[in-house]
C-alpha cells in the first residue's frame, strides 16, 4: 500500500484550511466539535465529511509566505533526526499490565533531546487504528507543523506517516502529544528537552519527571468511553455555569457526529463509570476535576513500584517536571527538601525557594534541589482527589517509603506562577497593548457544554490579530471550575513582570490578563488543557490577518 508523503498530506490540510473545513458536524450546536479532520464512522474509522463550509478569508495560511519568513528568521541549524511509531501495545505500569496506544513500549515515550538552534526532523509513523497527529506543546514553531488536524494539517491516517520539520528556536522543557480526540489520555506522550548551548545553571544530575493520571485499559475503560460518559452531562440544577455533580439526566452528545458513542468500539459502555463527584480543592477554587482516574503515575510507574533516582549526598539535581495528565492538577513535593524554581514552561524566572508546587495539565516547572542523605519520596498529590503518585530519591541506605507516603512539605510553603518573576533576560519590553482579545470560559458539567463565549469549538471562528502587535489576552472564567488555558505557538507574560508561560491556571470567578507579542503568524489554538473540556468544545482559534 502506498504511504502518503508529507507533501500530499500537507497539501490536503492547506486546502482545508484555506478553502473549507474538512468536516462539519450536522448539528449546528455541535458544529466543528470534531477537530480530528474526519468524523468517525460506525467502526471507528474515517467516514466521509458531512458538509464542508467555507473558511474565513483574509487570514494567514499555515504554509503562507509569512510563516516561511518567520521560520527563516529562526535560522534553522543542524538536523536532529528521529523516527516515532504510534501503535497499540501492552505497557507494564509496575506490576499492572494495560493495553493502550503509545510511542514504543515505554511510558512516557522515548525522550527527544536536541539543542536550541537545531532543526528537528521527526517522522511519525501511524500504526494506530485511527488518524492521529503530533502537537509540540509550548514551542513557538512554524504553523504548519503545530499538529492540529482540521486547522494546520490533515490528520495522519492509519497506515500513513508524516514528516515534522521545524527549527527549535528556544531552549526549555517541552513535551509532545496528539491533538486528535482524547488520544492524549492514552500513552501517547513524551518529553521534548531543548538544551541551552549557553546553559547558565550548574548541576550534577538531571531528571525528567512526567506526571499522569491513567485510565486506559483498566477494567475495560478507554478515554473515549470516559468522554462519552461525561458528554451526557451530570444533570442537576447547576445550569450553564454550574458544577452540580449530583447526577441526573443531562444533554446526551454521545450520538452526535464527532463524539464517541455506542456505535463505536471505543465509545460508551466500556468499563465502569469514571465520573468523579465531590473532588474539592481550595487551591483550585473549589471543584478539582471530573474524572476518577484509577491510577496516578510518575514516569509511567505506579506508587507500589516507583522509579528510583540515585545520587550522592550533596549532589545538585535539576528536575524537569511535566504534567501530562488529562484531568488532574498535581501538588508536588520532595520529602526533606526544598525546591528552587528556575524555569516555568521553558522560560527562566528569578529563583524562588518553595516546599511544594502546583502544576495544572500542560504546565512545566524546572527546579533545583541539593540531595540529602537517605531515601526520600518525590510525591505528586492528585489535587482534590486524594490519591498520590510516587518516585524515590535514594542517596544512601534505608527502607523505601511506602506507596501512600505524604511528606509534610506537601502542606508547606507553595509557590504559584503568579508569585514568580520572569528573569530580566526574557521579560517583554514595556509596551501598551495594541489590541485586547477578550474571551469568556463558559459551561459546566451539568450539560457538558464547555465552551468559549458560549460557543463550542468551530475552526471558522477566529479572533483576529496582526503581526507586530502587542496583544493583551483577557480570559474570564465564569464557570464553577478551574481551567488550565494553553496558547499555541507563543508564550505570554503574566502581569507585573510575571513569568513567561504558554499554559496558566484560571480559577473560577477570576480573570487572567496576559500579554504576548504577535510574532509567529498563522492559525493558533487557544484551549483548556483538560482534554475532556477541550473535546466537548472549550477551544477557539487566534488568527493572524493576511
């Protein structure tokens, strides 16, 4: 069978982006919900589009000359070649085997490491039964490599491959995952570490620590079945903005195009109920999450069989923390140690010492620790959910901590992104905004109607900006739940010389106001990084005017 080339696949994507959407749902209320570029047929495979609609004109195309010019300014350097295979496999989580989809036979997938200035040339071979994609979370890269099917490329079909090629312009801690349905909540994720050729930090060891909530393959559960259950809503009297988790009949979206349901082998009816009720956290402003993931993992390991990091007493250790979860914020602490925060979302901050950190889905923090003498738990508390994930630091003799250990530091001093300051080298120059983009987070679990401005995701709905502008993004959360909001292709600055980030928590009832420079032309997603909120509609598009 002939494998489509990158040129063929990309050409199809650009035609879709420039002249029409690849798929549009037949229900007006669900229009654009399926951003995987094709609707799912009765067997889970691709079905014919259900009625293309014209895309807006006057916007930069993902492969437009403006995009090529921006890439040239990054001065692409030597190639770092990688081949990645996405396939169904069995993973050992530490005494518990699960059938899932992954990049290879490990969890997380094999780390990709390169140096700022390199050109990453990665071939994705799709051996999955469904189309997929790769999104490079946190990178300011060329738009046609951003990996959003139906917006910047066509989905990579089952049995096909795609060549991602782009310059790595900035060092930092990043990761990659699909932007196709809820595939991210399987085993399809891996770290991407872009090293600084002029690294100013000094340390003896480095660890990459990936946190994840896990449901796939446990007692018959799949993320698609979880989505189908959540999409029915929790009912009650919470209304559009309510978070009444008392149950009842809601708005059943599982039978609509683009949503999994009883007709799909990975749809409803698989496994026990995973709907979570009663998870509360003051740190998150109330409701902590919607999904009762049965497991919480550090680097793909259960707490009963944790990964052990070894060092010598006095070693200085850099830990790169990544939250790859689907629905869980993690509060992280290393027993017996303080953490010095050096970076968040890839950008340096003025060093700040803390005992604990809170990471929303998609956020990353780099910290330095000086190792003590003994055996210490690195614990990630599933915030508001009670469960924990665990790894171990061993520098000497002694018994390993138990799976349920909860170091006192978890309840100690906690630094949030809003209290950090950007390192002066990465602060945005002082400037009044040329444009303000106002967005409102709306919806709730009563009707599973998560959205921006009361409108579920539609690729044709674009918030315009112009190249060269300083843009203020104001995100108001009128829902009863927290949301980690992620902007593709850019980093923004929190107020008051705050850190540069691409993902930030917006608490219920609050407004996040951030600034960024419109210096990377294209069509860029803004969405909640709770994968289930995103897939029920909490996504929108920022578009550069041509």
